[in-house]
C-alpha cells in the first residue's frame, strides 16, 4: 500500500470545511491530560531489524508443519492439493464478493455455480447456496428458515445435544428476541428416540448431526425412520454433516433431510487459525424462496451462448432489512471457490478415497489406543474419523505433556463441552496421518499416562 501524505494546503482546506482553525482546536474536546500520553515504545528500528524480530517471535508458534495433530472437533487438518492455492491466488479472485454485475462477473458466477452443483451432488439436496460464514452460522440460519417456512406459526426448534456445542451456542445467540424456543440439548441422554418424543404442533425443525460431534454414525435406516416422524409432525429435518464423510456415507438428502448444513473447511481450506471458513447450506427446491444467501444460475444470452447470472438474491437483504430472509449480505466466496476447486480436483473417486482413508486410519488408531493400559475406546456405535477415548488421567494434563514432551497436539477435551465426560477426549485422524504417526501417538500416550 502506498502512503500519500496530505499537504499543508490539503489540511487547511479540510479544517476550513469543518469549521476549525487548527488541529489543536479540532481535538480540544479531548481532555488535555490524556491528549498526548507518554508511550513506552522501544527505540526505532529499521525494516530489516523489524522483520528479523517478527520472524523470531513467529518461531514461538506451534504449527502443524512441525507438530502432529489429532485434534478435530469441527476443524480438520486435511491435505490440500497445490492447485487449490494456485487458483484462489489469482488476482481476479482475491476480492471475490457478491457479483452484482453479471456481464463483468462471469468467472466468479461460474465458480459459484460449479460449487453449488458439486455440493448438491455431495449432500443429495436440490439447491445449495454459496455460502454462509461458517457451519455455526448455517445452523442458526436453518432454524430461522424453518420458522419462516412455517410462516411463524411454529417457533420451536429441537436440537440434538450432539450437534457441535458452538453451533448450539450460535443458534441461541442468533435467535435472541425472536421468541423461538430451543430445546433438546439439555441432556446427553436425548437420543433420536428422545428427540422424536419432543415433537409437537409447535415444532418448526429438528437439528441433528451425522456423524455427530462425538464422531458416531447413525444408520440410514434409523435416520429415515426419524425423518418420517419429523415430517409426520409437520416439521423440517435439518442435518449437519462433515462433508468429507459424505464421500463414504449416505448423504442427508437420501434419508429425508429437508435442509443440509455443515462446515465446509475440510474441503480445500486450511485450518487458518480458526477462520475464515464457509458454511454450506442446502435445501429442497420448494423452500428456496425462504433460504438466505445467493444462488448463481446458468442460462444463455441473446447470442445463444452459455452465461451465468445471480439467479436468486433477495433484494430486501440490501435495502429493506426488516423484510429480509437474513441480514447477512455477503458470503465466503473465496472459501467456497477453494472448496469447489478441491472437489473438482479430487472428483468423485478421489473424495471417496479420502473418506475411506480417514475411516480406516481412525479405526487403526482406535485399536492401538484401546490396547493401552488405562485407556478405553467407546465402540458402542460405529464412528467415522473421530472417536471417544476414556483416559486414566485428566485429558488436559495428558495433552499438555503430549505437546511439551512429544510435539503432539492431542484430542479435544470433552469435559469442556460435556461436564460428565471430564475423563474423556475426542481423537481425530485424517488421511494425513501415517501408520508411524499413529504408532507414535500410542507410544506417547503410554508414556505420559505412566
């Protein structure tokens, strides 16, 4: 960025315009004793010296290039093909924003259209937008959309206790003041049967996660039966899913989900210190007018050539906010582009292979850890790439030792989200982990536990 200073003539012109004679007069309202505070700053340094100091400071960071990571819980360390960064680093995509003028935004509109199309195929939904800020935002928007579909006559949302805890918090934050009742996640005993028992004529939607936050998988048959009960009560079924798992598992659209949501970070987006991410959001076509966000569509121009347009973008999102489906007026277009490039690069077979690698490597890790003295893996239900481990000591203490002594980032301490699970951790394995990595984790756990 180039810094262009104001000349004295510029400053005088600005002061004259606002009706003051000097800079001191402009800041006269600031108490004199705090106007020019003494700042305890180090001596000035050259650019070369500053860069060296910043480099030294950065070396204190714990990065995943030099540390093994078995932490998941909603953000996952997957391999990102180099083509992803190559495409999204092109200058025309750096400021990927809402393409209001289709005649000059064909490239951006096409990338959005391709992303939507691939996500529809992945989730089994008829329409996917592009996109929301993150998975938590998408969950909150799903609740609001379900209430709008019911024309405000149903204002109850049943939420599984095994939906990501941050998603549940965000739902409550978003719906403050909207007179929407959030129930279901008060107890971890509330399984699908318990959630179904809460259905009534006030229920707008039920939100579940599969695989759930604890990594466990429900069978398609159980989910189909549950969807039938939700629909019989006149409510919508919302399903949150890790998109990588959909390379292996039955997609939400095939067992009756009306809305499919989730965190799109695993699709070609790095961990990025927790963001920015993208929330994917899909629904049945009959509900598209109630969906927040944007839809790009494919058409032909007056010359019969293929073209792309912004097919749906509720105008009230920009001007009459009280009429809007949502007051979010942007999207994570660059992150959605990364997801689209990732899906196109891997293809159907590649994504399936990644999902299978995650599944099988996680099960190998579970066998190795389950064989350690004092550790016990929960095998009550099938799991994808995350699993619950009961530990012989506090997981937080084990994790601190793992990081300090072995350069390993351990699993998620489940007591942070579920107090009754204070002795358990959630271990995540992805395709990036080798057999040696997993064996190293098992050996390190054995040592730190002793």
